[in-house]
């Protein structure tokens, strides 16, 4: 995917005001409009200008786009950062976010991007009366431990605003109660924390926080189930053993049966994310060989080699 420099497309500096963005768009739109332009590539240019303005002309999208920084140049290969859109507050606008624009636009602002929700999705709340505030949305990340145990925590959100014609982001803090057992992609609703009401008779909008669970160094999450890879010694797998296994709710004792194999999975019922029907924890065995880095260790390996009738490739 190629990076698109929307400022360069409109012939602007990054410090341009919103009014300058609008003027540049109008000038280029007249120049390249397919109905009047004599340029050979007018239609493509017009579409490019429209795409640039659909981002820079909207305070939220422009502020989000600016977070990418200016280290990329037009046409360079680009991949959105993994934390794209995190802790960034925006309003649910509805409408078609893609508009047939480039892959770059679609990856950032279309499809599943919080900056381009479409009508009919859970993010489109319908039209409010003009006096009422619009709903806001933000995407936040929590740890797997927070998803398991829940609790109260402070989050920081960035909210775009236009000040003297220029887009800026303001940071504000909120205390959020995370329900125990919340899953990837679920939402937390904070009533009245969206856009303020426009009149005393109106209602403020709500704030919806879409939860994403950070990757864990030890556990792999699938729905409500978690999987842990557990290193075991060869003799523990061959002879059987009772070993201590960490879980999100604390360590438990696990019985490994004799003649267990590497990759074999064992289930700890109800040790996944809590719910009326809690998830399970799966323990996948990984047999770890001790290194032959001493004379004694090498002698033991040589003894096994000589005394055991074992060929790991006999089935090939």
C-alpha cells in the first residue's frame, strides 16, 4: 500500500488552516472537474483531490492523519501502525466512508476504521435532534488481566478541536469501569460523555469505548478461551508428573499423564475469561530438552542412545 500525502495533493503546508484547506480544494476541484477540465487525467486528479479533502477537511480525520507524522513521502510503501486510532475520540458520522477511494484511505478511514462507520453498523446511532449532542466513539486497549478481572481505571483520550482555524487535539481523562470478562471488540457505554447538548432541552451524547485486548506474552486468546504453552522436561512427559501451571486466576496443579507428547493439549475447565459460561484454559505441552553442555549430560544422552530402541523417524 502506498502512502498518500494529502497536503501535497492539495498543495498545502501541514500548518494550513481549515479555511486554507477549503480554498485549495475548491480551486483544484474546479480545475479538474471532469465536466469542464481539458486535462487528460482530470477524472483521476479530481478523485485524488476529493480524497485528500475528505480527510483534511474534517477535523477528526485530519488530526488522526497528522498522528502518522511526516516521515513518509507520497508513493512510498506504507503500513498503518498497529496502534492506529487508539485512544482517539471521534463522532459517529454515518454514511459511506470508502467512497471508492484508494486502498490507503480505506485502510485508515474505511471498513473497520472508527473514523468511517457506516449506517447500519453498531456505531451508527441514527440522527439526533439538532439540540442534542452526538455520540462519540473511541478505541482503547486493555491488558488480558484487566479483561479477566475487570475493575476501575483511568484512561486518556484525545479529542480533536478547531482553534483559530487550526486543528488541535486536546487530552482529557476519564475513569472507566471495565466489566470482568469483557471480550475483544465489545463496547463500554459512558452515558452523557459524548458531545454536549446544544440547548438546555437537549441531551448530551454518549461515549462508546470499543475494547481491544493487548497481545499477551504467555497467553493466546480465542473468544473466551486462553491457551498457554507449558514447557515440560522429557521425563515429566514420559513418566508423568504434577506441575504448577499459571492461570489468569492464579496458579493451579496440573497432572501430566505418562507418555504425553509435545503439542498435546490439556483443558482446565472454566479458567478462561469469566462469564455465565466461562471460557477454558488450554495447556499445550512443549517438551524442552536439557542441553548436553557437561560431561555428565553428554554421558546420559549417550547412555540413552545405546540402551533405548528409539527412532523418532520410524513412521516416515
